[in-house]
DNA sequence: GCGACAG
DNA sequence: ATCTTGTCGC
C-alpha cells in the first residue's frame, strides 16, 4: 500500500497542540459513512459470498508489540499486518520501527502511526478494508488511530477497541447477549454535537453461564465506513473468539515475530 | 484543582 | 502495551 496524503501523516515531533490541530483536519477529511468498493454483506454470509462474481474482499488486521532496549525502555514498535481473504490468510508482514514518544491517551496515532505505515508499505496485496486495534471515531477529536490511518492511506478502516476512550453508551453494556450492539454517543468530552452516534459497543462473544461474562468491543468507523457497517463487520469477522479474526491474528503474529527476533 | 484516559 | 502459572468452568 502507499500513502495518499503525505501531508497528514502523523509526525511524532510535532507540538501537542499541532497534533491536535492535525487531528481536527483528519476528522474533517474523514468519511463516516459507507463508501466501500465491495458489499460488506459478503463478509458474514457465505451464501451471499458464493453468489458474488468478484473475489472475496481482502481484510487486513493490524496490531503492534513493543521491543525494549537494555535500559528497559520501549524504544521500538513491531507492527504486524495479517491479510485475510475469505477464510484464508494470504499474507503476513511486519516492520520494526523506532519509537519517539510515549503512549498518551488521545495521541496514539503519533506513537504507532509511523510503524503501522512502515508495515503496510511491505504488503504486496491491496486490502479492501483495514481493521485496527484501537478507536476510530470514538475519540476526543473524532480522529482515533483507525481514522488517521484510513484517511492517510485513503482506505476503508474500522477501529476495534477493547475499552472505551470517551463517549457514553446509550444503555448498560454489562452482560449483553452475543450478536447485539449498544450505541455509543458523543458526550461533553467529545468534539461533536452531544448525542452524535460515534460507534457501538459490540458483543461478538458471550458465555452461556450466569456466573461470568465477557465485555463488549468498542467498534467505530475509521474512514469510509458507517457505524452500522463497522459493527456488522466486527460481528461477521469474529469466528470463535471475541476479537475479529484479522485483528486476533495480527495480535498473535506481532508476538510471534517479536519472539523470532530474540532467539 | 479534580477526574478521565485506546494501546 | 507488558510482567506471567495455575486454575476455574464448560
């Protein structure tokens, strides 16, 4: 893949206020509605997929692991990408990139963005959709890492977060039935009209027993995907685990590749 | 000043 | 994110 908006690439050397200004530009450039070149329905329904004349869409999951130097600091990120088509893994790539800034809530893309772009540039196939570990529109300035990457690359993207950064669930999200979703709307901490639909809490997996339960994922549009479709995709790409397959595979590949460096 | 805070 | 064995439950 290649960068289509070099001017919007996250630059870790910017001042904090400049980063926030760039995020507002990203949010303005982002499209929070469906603008895909494939029918997302083929992802979940094998019947629909078999009816299609086209090849199945390529969905790539992206995740990072971190490397520590002798002093014990996290000085490099290993960004991993796993491209899936149908139920086949068609490519896996990774890149190791130096880190310059620490994790700061709300500024994640300035820490992990460059490593992610490095890894995606290694990919030979062209993904139709990117799934990121983190938020998309569910962000203080509506420009989470999935949105930032989607806009810079101009590719449809979705944010898959394991916890909620901001915004408020319309209802209780405790112990939701599998397959259900609860709207997440903008609150005072978000740079959007109060009540704006930012994404969904999505329950991809749930236990049967009343004893324990699984927390939902927080799914939001990155770029060129609407909130409903983002939630649909999260459910359709989650087979046996809580996380969508591409993201889970990228997660484990990031660890696997890291271990491969040590020995 | 206090609280909240993706990975 | 990361440090990490056993253990509870289906």
